[in-house]
C-alpha cells in the first residue's frame, strides 16, 4: 500500500516593518533548504503588478517545492489571494505573523534609516495599510524578539499540529 504524500507547503510571512520577517525567513529557508521569495523586493525591482505577482507565485508552485513567501501580504485580501492561488496549485499555505513591540521596531528602523524622521515616515506609511490577521486566518504567531531557534521550534510545532488536525 502506498503512503499518502503530503502537499507541498508555503509559509506566508508578514508583519510590521523591522519586525524580523526577513531575518527569520532567510534563516529558516537556509536551515531547511527552502526556496524564499520576498515579493515586496521582487515587485519593486521589476515593477510587477499584483496580477503578475500572483502569476509568478503560480509559476513557482510548478516546482512542487516548499516555499517561503514574504511581502504582498499586508491585508487580509492580499493574504486570501495568495492562499487561494497556492491551494489551487495543491499547496498547503500557513500564515506566519511576526509581532514585535513598537519600541524595538522604532530602534531597528532608526538604525536602518539613520534618521528618526525618515524611520517614522517609513513606519507610518507601511502600517497604514497593514491589517492584523483575523481569527479565521489561523496564523502562527511569532515574536520578532525571540531567538531563531525558538521561532523555528514554534513554526515546526505549528506545522505538526496542523498536519494532525487534518
């Protein structure tokens, strides 16, 4: 008898600017040899429309590999669009919300922008359109201040739990 093959997974990483999304995503992708795509950077670099981002995600699913996707997930609607594309392509998406307290974010942004006013403007612009996840979205919530090891254990536990509840 043949075993049931599990679906490929996609971790959808989102949160406030400087919350630790990219740091976590890069480390997790390296540790577990996963493909990682930052769609904010890709969209900006290639001036992609939302429609083209979704098409690119669909094309990436043809690899059948597990993915980490960051960016383009700020609103509930955007997250739903990406999850729908992934599910239609046979993927199991998991939403990961990285939370960090405002004082840590401000400190990180000040270091990044080297100016309090530039950091404040960037933060205000980014969070103006950011929507917290709803209960229905069932996100795995990580602290952006915890160690990577703690974050990784939390994600792996969350993935194991979701696999058992199927």
